[in-house]
């Protein structure tokens, strides 16, 4: 519809990558389940993604075969007025983004975006970063990160808030910051292999109730 590609509720088996035309947006409605085959991914350039899950109708994006990871999400924007939203979404069994031309460190990547992430679960991420954020404005709240191979949240040269989040069984840092300005509040972490918070490269961080 107009500039939006819409995935309607229901269960969909994704056999090929979802590549949204440049300048267009992707909207995933509440109640959608995407079962991703190996090497599939979601790519949006110069647009936004809105995953509009609800508490009673969450969105699920997972591999169709738990032993074979799918290749993640990449959202790149040139306009901070285009806001990406992820609400009530569970993302499982993702490897870092790779479309054979662009290889990124994150399973979920937001670059030059304005993004709200709320009430999501990221489970069994096999990427270097479960979420990779670069040059962006972002809020991550009320979310759960579990069984992630390396870092859970990696923020580079970004601003935002990380509030009311839980981290369990994290292979790297729970929150890794470089050149970022971030407020962190109400974080619970257990079994984090490296640091719960790593603040480097002139980051400015306010922490409350860790």
C-alpha cells in the first residue's frame, strides 16, 4: 500500500530473502510468524520497519530448522523522521546479517535510524551482536536477551535509553558502548561471560539500579 509492504497475520514460510525496494517500508502485523529458511534475511534501505505485535498477538521470527540459523535483519535509513518500531516480537536462532555483499556484526542491525524497541525477546542469537546500533537514536525497554553467543546490545556513536531489560546467558558483554550517550536504568543480568556494561571510546553513561 503506497510506500509500505505489509505482511499480514498468519504463519509464513520464508524461502527467499525479504528485500524491500530502496525507499520503501516494511510493516509486519500482529500475529505474524515468519519461519525463515537458512540464508534468508530481511533488508530495508532508506526506509523503516514496523513490527506491530501486541501482548496477546506477538510476532515471531525464527528459523524453520533450529539447527540452521537464518541471516538476520538490516535496517538502514537516511531520515531520522522515519521511525522503526519493534513491539512484542520474539526473534530466535539468527546469525549475523549477510547478503553476500554486506556483512554486519549484528543479528539485528539499525544504522542511521530512529528506533523504538519494546517488549521483545532475542533468544539464541549466534551473531557477534544480538542487536547492533550505529549512528542512531534508540530506546530499548522491557525486553529480554537470552542465550546470546556474544554481545547482547552493541551501540556505536548513538544516543538513547536502555530501560527495564533482562540479560541471561550472554557470551560477551550485555551492553557494549562506543562513542555513545546512553541512560541505563533497571537492568538485571546473570551469567554474563564478559562485562555487564562496557563503556568505551568517550561514551557518556548514566546508570541507575543495575
